[in-house]
DNA sequence: TCTTTATTTAAGTTGACACTTAATTAAGTA
DNA sequence: TACTTAATTAAGTGTCAACTTAAATAAAGA
C-alpha cells in the first residue's frame, strides 16, 4: 500500500488531481473538466489513487465522488520518516552526522 | 527538487539504497556489493538520489561516500503534508469531513 | 609513466505505464 | 423497454527510464 502510495504521488497529473481535491470531494467528470485529458485517463488515475489509499470514493446514483483520504497520507509520511528521522537513525549515522557538523564541511 | 525527490523514492531499488544508508555513509561499491545489480546501475541511482536532494556525497581519493541528506526528506514531508494536513485543507473540505463523521459512513 | 582501483558515462534493449478511442456497464428517467 | 447520463473497462500506441555491457575518466601507487 505504502509503495503504491509513493508510486501514485510520483506522477504529476495525479498530484494535480490531489490538489484539486483539497477543496472538497468531486465527481470523476468534475475532476476531468479541470484537465485537458480524456475521462478514461482521469478514471485510471483515480483508480490508482484509490488503490494506493490516498483517495476514497462514495457512490451516489451514477455519480462517484472522490475525496482525499487522510489516513493514507499519514501512513505515507510515517513511512518516509523512517529514512531520516533522527530518532530512527543508527548510532553510527548519528556519530557521523556529529563529525560532519564539527568539521563544518556540511553540504 | 521536490518532484524529483518523490520520483526518486518511487523506485524500490532506490528506497533500498536509502535503507542501507540509514546505518551510515557508504561508498558506491560498498552499496553495489549489497545488491545483485551492476555497479553502473547503482551509480545511476545514486546520481538520481543526489540530484533530488535526498542523498549527499563527499569525495575521498577515488572513493565517493554517499549519505542520507536530512534536509531533503524534511522538505519532502512538508510538501506531502500540504495534501492532507488539516490546517491546510479548505473550510469546505473540513465541513465535508465533519459531515461524514456524523453519518458514520466513514471509510 | 604504467597499472590498479573506484566510479562514471555511453549506447543500446526491454518493460512499464500514461495516454488515446471504442466498447461496456450501471443507474436513473420517460 | 428504450434513452440518457456517468463512469469504467478494453485494446492499442508511444515514451520514458531501469537495466545491461563496454568504454572512459580520475586518483593513487609501483
């Protein structure tokens, strides 16, 4: 799921779709109207976003409303934190970091 | 840079490289020895990671030591937070969220 | 300077995936 | 039972990038 979430986010169009959804839920066609892409293209992106847990959907008649799913983003950020969060890094890496700071050859 | 960072993270091998670097800095060949990939493949990944700001490098003779660059991850997480952080979502979306909670048809 | 070690750059191949149009499914309405 | 609206699934195409091996660069040692 996390891997799918990162993969989802890596495509600009999908990030744009998420941006649009920050203002509230929208139907597939409402989203499509904001892009210069075909409806199937948007539908395919929404499917990917849903399967990655970043977006949720509710049906209402023939319409399908899509919205941001916070839990998905929360999990994603937690996962990314593993790579750099000080409290999660090894003692060795922490020591190296300190060493670099002392030598002021940082970055 | 942020877009590059997300793109970098979207490839499993690059995430694995970052995992290996959590224990401290390593040379290109030390990293390559931990994978069943050619040295050039690893080198290419390291280049992408460096250009995306997730990894930093220092030269020492013919060796090149690579390490995690915290600032890159910090920026990345800030960017991702935009999509879901409550304080950054619109009033409309907040209201809809509240509405869904009340109807308990949430997820 | 020749050799060795560490690494990258060059060039080419292959698979994944973001698009397209056409066809299909699904729900509501006359 | 059509017809309309909303959306997806199917099928095909083209581009991109993750690999490969071979060649090039760069620093250090004999």
